[in-house]
C-alpha cells in the first residue's frame, strides 16, 4: 500500500515551540525575546516506518522529540497520536496514554538512576502503570534483558558497572517494557563508539520487526540516519526544509542545505573522496532569537536570489512525493529556472 494512503500513527500540525529568553533584566516596556526552537512543522509518521530527523546542532531536532513525547508543551500547533490530540489531554489521561509512546535518551548514563539496580530500572515503568508484579514482573524483566542482548546474570548490577553500549541497551529495554507503538530515539548512538553504534542500530532494526515498532530517529550523523531510516526529514533553524525517502534524498537532494550536508559525509573510497567537491557553507547559523527574513537559509546559501531574501518558501511537493521548502529546488547539478 502507498504510504500516503495509510492513516498516520503520528501527525504534527503547525507545531511551534518558543522559549522566552527576555530575562529578568529586560525593561518592562521592552519587547519580549523568544528563541524559536521549532517554528512551524507539519509532519506525518506512518505505522511501522522509521522517520529520521537530521540537522546541525541547535536546529530543533531534540526539542521536536521532546514535544512529541509531551515532555514539553508546544507554543502553537498540535500533536496527534492515532488521531487524538496529546496536547489537550488531562494529566491523568496523558499518563495512561504514555505507554503507547516512549523515548530513548541520548546519554545512557544520566538517563538512568545510578542508585537503582538494572532489575528495578527496567521494572519501573511496569510498576508505575501497574502492569505486572511479583514473579510475573521478574520474568518480564528477564525477558526484556534477553531481547536487548543483556545477560540476566547482570540483573543486580548498577548502571556504573556497565559500558556505554550496555547502558543504552538498558534504556532500550525500559522503552520496550510497556510495549509501545512509537519510540522516539533522541541521538541514541551519538555518545557511543562507531562499532557499538552499529550494534545498537542493528538491535533497533531487529526489535522493530519483532515488536512491530514505529521509530522517530533523531541524529546529526547522516550515516546512522541512512542505515536505519525509511524516510528522512532535514531540519534547519526550527523548520523542515526537505523530506523524502532515504534513497531519493541521498541520490538526488533538492535543497541546497541537504546538498551541503551530504557533501560532508565521509566516503570509504579514498579516490572518490579526493575527487568529490566539498560544499563549504559560509557564515554561522543565524540566531533562532532573531531569524532572518525570507528563507532562513539564504544567509548561507550559495544560490540565494532576491526572492529568497524577501519571501518565506512553502513546502512544495515534487515528483515521487519528494517535499522541499525552497523557491528554487536543485535539479541535478543545476538549478530549476523559475
């Protein structure tokens, strides 16, 4: 079935998240200052897929994940899970709904209570939702440890007794405990060695098939995103600038920012790496407190024109479902004449 014909599991509608950074020192008559971490996102995630979200540090990736998981409330817009708005749920109802969407955090050490043993860390969500107790709870913990590749003999150990990769497996087991439908993976491999990254990515792929999971995989590393994702959303300064399947996006990027990101990915072939033209963007990312007019990327874009400096581009759908937010999308090595 075509993905567009399916009912989305998760839908973001006009999502915005602003942080007030005015400070106590600001004069009462001064205009408040807002950091625009997310500045209008429309996105659909379908059952069984892995949607990758990639971009530079500070683009709003993790904030998007936190808003989806309702760890932060949006300033505007809505988060729909199975057609139900999560933003307007009463705290008690949201608590019960949380078992359907879980999160794996970036730091596998700080996200685990150092005073709790592994058995209690994994059992905590089961106890909180009163799903299991006694021998049934103990059996479930052992089952989850085996599922993520941890020996049950480690059940009485504390987090500091594990390596980074093993601690991340504990975090994955915690996320799996409630049998969720959606898991938000926030930079889950960025703090790990390359060889361990591959193990965790392969584990996530295996668990997705085994437990029929849907992932939102947030990362700044394109190789990891490419390995695990079905579709990829590229973010820049709080907005999604390009969205497509990983095959089409890597083979034929249509946004200048995506083109620059892909040119920085290391190539395994030394000869190809020497001959490839690297696109180096000039200047720094504009401040999300004071975003530039028009296209937010125009201050660094090598193809910027007058229209880019004046008008904000809308997301347009190109062939084969390729979506791009650009006035003049790339066409191979040249520009479309518009």
